[in-house]
C-alpha cells in the first residue's frame, strides 16, 4: 500500500523531471560547453519511472534514440560517438578557457578556473574513453 501511494505521488514528479531534463538536453545541442547526452540519459530514467509513452518517445528520437538504446542495453558507446563527444568537450573547454583568460582581471584566479576545467574535461574524457565500444552488428 505504501509503495502504491509513493508511486502515485512520485510519478508526476518524475514526469516533470523528465520533461525538464529533455529540455536541458535540447538546449545542450546548441549551447557550447553544455552537455546534452547526460540529460537525455537521466530523462530516460525519469520517464521509465513515470510514463512508458514518454520513455518510448525518447527512445524513438532519430538523433538521440540510438545512443540512448546503446547505453541502456549495454552501457556501451559507439567509437564514432565517443570521438564526437570528446572533440566537442575539448573544443568547448578551449573556448571557455580562452574567454576566461581574455576577460580576466585576476589572472591567477582565471588560471585556477582554467585548470579546474581541464581536470574535469580530462576526467570526463577518461570516463567516456573507457566505456565499452558498441560495435554495429
């Protein structure tokens, strides 16, 4: 009984969260430095707990659907997608670091921020590169 009540009240929250995450994912397509795939992965998890219809809708999207299915089924990423993710990540980090350095009044603080950006990018790169490769069958 408690599970049903919790589920009944949590479903709208998960659905709302899923819609918010999909919105952030689509924004990430256009904003440099903002990821999109992670938002879609999280949205898939939220929709799975709230609405099979929206879960299927997300999995049927032409661009992100195959990536989500690969991740959902095997936690694997296609090598081409890995290269794209890592390339866009480092391009965004380089652009961000250039903007920070150009506009900085405190160069030591700017160097620290850029160093943090590079460390985070290196960590994300390592994580993405070490995921199993999804090879087309």
